[in-house]
């Protein structure tokens, strides 16, 4: 497992430190937020613990300080008990106003301090009994009563804290109003449960050695628990900050796709009706929302300009063909409007306005442009027409049929 830890633990340390520096920008607001400070402390402590847990680093630190297994104590105290206590403080300040959160946080911090003092005392006793360094302090010494007691305090504190973190996260997620906060809390809860597998494995070591088993044989469980659980916890805790940016990016991408999908219809109108275009085409990356708005308005202006060339017979024929093809609802309406526009553009190109017809059938023939209630829904509807305009075989058959009969 040394090779896996040498690769995974530096990556986990880097993840925690990246999240730490990412959240540091929130300090610029000048407001002292205890929840934010606790989160920064948790991320920094866990990142430092993973850095120390890297086999080459822990060996170098122990040799430099001349104290065997001092890095093991630092990893367990700082990256274990102190880290989990800081997370509990974060959740308390997220869920309650400061005057209610402080009393609840204080007794949790007090219990964590007692646990750390007990672990320090037991570690000093264990070190006094043996000066030999262990590559795996807990697993190689758990047969010794003092280390077994140290291990039980450590894993007991972590298991209780992680279960409490998972419980609070899931409970607070039920009442969280902000979607990304709700998702982040649930992700943190899942991460805490996965990470707790590490400490179940550590607790089992205390019993298994009594039956002659070797806990190092299933150390892979610990590595996987950390490798999966910690990214989920870190991602969940920071999700309220970066999650909304994903929503913004998703909105931009959807608008970009809509803008591009309007191109076939807009270009056809632009060619025959250049007067509808306010600005010449430019990079879509520059003010996409404005360009989507302009493209939507210009297509609607083109529809109005093409009304004298629209044929009711085209609409009726397209409706018949669409129904034969199994189209209904807005799908049928889209091909009808697309066929009318394509036929009207051809009629304008030939310079022949189409006379109105009094014919009437039971097919849906829209007399006014159909659309949405806002820019987004309007653009989405026009993009459906544009796709039918460019690709629908029903539209092609209807327009070609009209042309052939004329």
C-alpha cells in the first residue's frame, strides 16, 4: 500500500489545499465569519495531514525531528480529531445564527480537546516503551494495550464525528433553500459515510490481531475510503461557492446551442431581407445574451415581412403531411410555420406575393406567430422551427410540392 499512498495522499493534500485557497477569497469581504474560518481550518488541517501521511514525507519529518512516529500523532490529531471537530463547527454555523451556534460548537470543541489530550498522553506512553519507528504506527502496534487504547479513542472520536456530520448534513439539506447548498450538504453526507469506512477498518484491527489476523492485508480499504470519501466531502463543502457557476455555464451553453440552431433560418432571412439585421454578424462570444435577443427579434421581424408571401395552402398541405408522418402538437405546428417561411422566402425571391385564400380545413393553420412568454422560451421555440426549416422531410416535401404545382 506504500506505493498507492505515495501517489494518492499528495493528490488529496493538493485537493484540500486548492479548496483552502479557493475559499480564502471569501475573506476579502472583511466580515469575520466563524463558519468560514472553521472551514478554512478544516481544509488546511486535512491537507497538512495527507501531506504528512505520504510515506516519504512522514519518514523525513520523523528523522529530521528525531522523534519516532511523531508524524503519526500529528496525522491523527490534526487530520482526524481536529478536522472532524472543525467540520461540525462549520455545519453548526451554517445552520444556526451565531448566538445559537457558539454554545453548541463550544462543547463539541471541548470534547475534541479532551480526546486530543488523551491521545497525546497515550502516544507519549507508547513512545516511551519503544523508540523504534513504525511505517504503520497503528497497525504494527495495535497488539500493545496502550496503542490499542490510543487507536480506540482515535477511531471512536472519528466515527462518532463522521456519523454526526452525515446526520446533520442530511437533516439540514432537507430545509436548505439554496439548491447548491442542498446538493453540497448531501454530497458531504455521502462522503462522510464513505470516509467512515477507514475507521471501521481501523477499529476492526484492534480485534483482528487477537485472532492472529494481519490488518495490513486489508489496508486497501483505508486507501479507497480516503480516496473516495475526502473528495466528496471537500466537493460538498465548497459546492455552494462553485456550484452556481456551473449553473451559469450551463445556461450559457444552452443559449449558445439555441443561438447556433437559429442560424439556418436567420441566414436564409438575412439573404432575402437584409433590412431586418441591425448589426453584421460578429463573434458569438461577445455578449451572447444580446446577440441571442437580436437574432430572435430579427427572425420575428422577418416573419412579419414575409406575411404577404405566405400561402394558406402551404400550411394546410404541411399539416396533412405532418399528420401522416405522426406529428402532433408543437412538432406539427413547428413544421407548418417552417414550411410557410421556406415557401414565402422562395415566393419573395421570385417576386410574387401570394394571394390570400379563403379555403378552410380542420387542420391547424396558425394565423399569428406562435412563441414563448420570454426571450428564452421564444428563442427555443424558434430554434425548433429552424431545425424543421433546415432538416424536416415534411417541410421539404410540402414546399417542393407547392413549387411543382405552381
